[in-house]
């Protein structure tokens, strides 16, 4: 979508949200049924930018608050267009947690129109991997489990500042979750060892596994670097086809938030099967087996091992 189109949609959303607020002022009978209602006695109301971060925050806050997110599962967060109810969610929030690293450029515009809602980038203590050219941060830091542990520490410290009475709960929940994440980190390293060294290559549409590759000793290849840079040009396709052929890889993969058509073209031109779907920008829907960050990562690793050890 061209930038002018995005600007137009953003303006329309802001206008609709303003009209929505005016309508709310005309009496309770005009309030929509799905309006978020918060109560000071119900704890913090937290909004996150996307489902993966939502799951992480939920593990920390437990029953002491409510967590919601903006980008629906199944949609990629790079180019999501906010709708009026998104403005309402953020406006009602006690704090808005975002990934940062340029993942939510459009959401930053949203925040500017909902008042003084605190916005916290949970990657503030993480060193980014740069995309080709060296000027743009790769936002997919959650693909390295140790980065998620760092995010947990950032989030729990922020929560304690906002709700000191909940410190014991937050820190206990965070400690228990970090223990699970450390186990996951070690498990991933063990699983990757099962893949022959010359087959440790992840080929997908968006090169979203750079942090994973750096952490666990795998090479990564994508047709493009970010979904917001999506092109799929003949030269990009040809390069990936050559990689798959030259490395004689037994499998390629496709993301749940990207059209399968690109990787199907690679498969058709190489004779290499798509071994399965992997999760990059969102957790899975209910019943998928990838409903949480931990389950999502376990699914991805199992899919890589099964595909690359054929």
C-alpha cells in the first residue's frame, strides 16, 4: 500500500474515533456493547501491540490485571491499519507496551491521537540486529529466547513502578516464567544439534529468523527482509531458488502471516517441498498447538528439525 493511502486511512480512523467519543458523551445508551470498561478495582488495563507480546505480559501480570492487544492473530504487524476500536483500547489503557525496533511505526501515530497514555518499548535493553545496509533494526528480537527474558525483566520493572502493591506477584510470576524460558532456550539448542550442520538453513518468505539463527547456529534466507519491504521480484526469487538448489536443502518453510504463493513458487522451481508452516509475527489461534510464545517456538523448532533431517 502506498504511503498516501496509509495516511488517508489513518486520517479516516482518527476522524471516526473522534466521532465515536462524541457519541459516547451523549449517554450510556449510545455506548457500543464491545466498549472496553475498566474499573480501578480490577487492576491495570494493559494494551500490547501484538499477540506475542500480549502472551508474555499475561504471564507476568497473572490475575492482577487485564491484557489486550491490537494486531489480530493471523495478520502481520508491520503494515496493520488501526481501526477505531484500537484507538479506544489504547485510550483506556494504563500503559501501552510495544516491541519497538520500528515494528510499529503506524502504532506510534495512533498513540499521538489518544492522549497521554504511557508507551513503553520492551526492547530498550536489547541490542538489535541490523538489516542489510546497516541503518534499520530487525524487529524480530523475540526469535531469540534470551531476548524475551530481557523483555520480561523490563516489563516487570515497569509494572512494579505502576503498581507497587503488586510487586510480589509480578516478580514471582516473572521468575517462574523466566525459568520456563531458560528451559526452552536450552531445549532449542539441543534440538538444533539433531540437524546436520550443512542443512542448518531456514528458508522462508520474510527473513524473520535472524535472531534465531544467530542464537542457535542456523543460517537464514528470505525472499525479502521485512514484510513492509515485500517485493518478491524475479531477481529475489531467483536468488532464493539458487540457494535451495546449491545447498541441496531438503525443505523450505512458509509463515502463517504471509501468502504461501511465494514459497510455492520456490518449491515448484526447486522440487523441494514446503515442510510446514512456522510462526513469526503472531502466536497461533486456539487449537493450533502454538497458542503461546513458548508453544509457538516449540512448534517452529519441531518443524525445522522434521523438515531438515529428512
